[in-house]
C-alpha cells in the first residue's frame, strides 16, 4: 500500500520506485484514495493493482449522501480502469451491505477483526488449519562436498 500523500512530494522518484517494485512482481494498492492532492494523476502515472477507498468516505456512507456518491464514483472509476476496489474502515454490517450494493466486493475493517500481531495471525491460521505446513521431503538431502585439501594462505 502506498498512500497518496507520500506520492505528492516527488512523483518522479515515486515512479522510479514503483516501477522497480512492479518489475520484481510486487503488487501495489493506492491507499487512502480520495484524500490526497492529485489522485487521478497518480492513477494514470503509476501502475497500481488496486485502489483502496479511504475510511473517511466509507464510515460516513450511510448518513452522508455525498460520501455515498463519492464511493459510488470511485467504484465506477475502478471498473473503468480495470482496478479492483477495497473499502477501508468497515465497522458495521449495514456499511458492508451498502458497499456491496454499490458494487464494492472487497472491504476491510473492524467488522472482520481487530489488528493483530504476526504471532497472533500465525496462531489463528494454524488453529483454522489455513497455515501451509511444510511437507517432509521424500528425497534425501544432497550432502555438501567436503574439501580434503588443507587450506593454504598466502604468506
């Protein structure tokens, strides 16, 4: 995730770094979309894989028609650019339902769980049997070659 505000300072440097990451197979999401300085320019200039709608729009989606219109527009923009959308800050089933109705299929927030440490995530995945377990190898590991010649140092 790269926040919009971090791109504003030096777009040329951001393009170089993002391009390098993409060449290494890293997938990138534009985080906090809609709160930065030139969101649309960043979408055109940098090769993002996903747009994440800022929680300030998502959390006020039900009571604020302007927030609903903005979320709807961002979802449509993502569809037009073939970029998946994730909504941040989903705390209630009502907000989740409204997002689905607007066409936003992915979301994250406290409705699904609180932030966790890496250790807690591993434990949770292991408990649910979702953590990949290393499979024992049937082949005997290759032995490392042994150097039987004594070491000689220049003297």
